[in-house]
C-alpha cells in the first residue's frame, strides 16, 4: 500500500509509484505533481470530462465534444446531463477533422468543458489541437484531450499543447493493463471534482 506511512514496505511502494510518476511526467513534459494515476483511460476520461464539468463555475453548463470521440468521453459527457449540463457534438469533416468554424460558433463563456481527442483511435486522424485550444482558451473553458493513442503517433508535450487535462493509458504502449493517468495542469482554470471517494489518494 503506497499510501501507508507506518512501515518500510509502504515507503518502498510509495517510492516506486513516485518514480513512475516522475518518468511519465518526463515523457509528456510536465511536472510530476500534474500526473494523477487512474485505473485506465476510461477513468481518466471520466475525470477529465465529467469531473471537470462538475467542478466548473455554476454559469458554465455546456459540454462540447468531438463527434468521433471514444465512448469513454461521449458517455462521460452524457452522464453530466443528469447534473444539469447540456452536451453538444462538434461536427467533423470526411477525414474526421473537427470543423473549426463550427467550434468557433459553439464556444462562449457558458461552456464548461471542450474535449477533442488528439489522435483518433479508429481512423488515426490527428486534430489541429493548437487551434482547438486557442478557441476554447479564449472563453475560459476547461480543455481535455484523450491522448491515449498519441504516444504511438507523436512526441507528447502537454505544456506545449496547452490543454488542461490529457488522458493516457499504459496498455496502449505495451505497459500493464489496469493502469492509466490523467495529466492535470497546475494552471487549469479549476480542479475536477473527484468521482471516486476513499482515502484521498492521488491528490483527492
């Protein structure tokens, strides 16, 4: 138990976890404190979309997601409807690229979360994340990207991307199953609400 503070085995486990956190942070260009371990990309997507929506200021009650998102993002967004949010799909063209003009027309200061996966898991489309971030940042929205497929397609630099959160998965890059991570920027406009409750691990 890496959360145990009362014996040497716990301290050893914690050291291993923190070394892994630092390795991942180095690989994606962020601070180790900005890596939150999860049980997989699905949990990370849920935190980055539903958790972020629940943590948003009360005036922000819209969620925008790409039309070709993974179901972990689409269903997390739809789950927010029961909490008073509306969900709108950002259209894509025949290549699966987000329609930037539509995104620009959709965003305003009522948007809580914008989520667009940088590399599509089925057709491999790589989105113009810089434009998506620029447009979304201008209205103060929380920006999430499902980056699960990104390590196989590009170098990852979450600081350069400018997103508030990015989901990652171990088994997509030959690591063990049942391990994921959420990059959560220290500069994000707000913190996601937790979706699991317990001992307060992973910064709550």
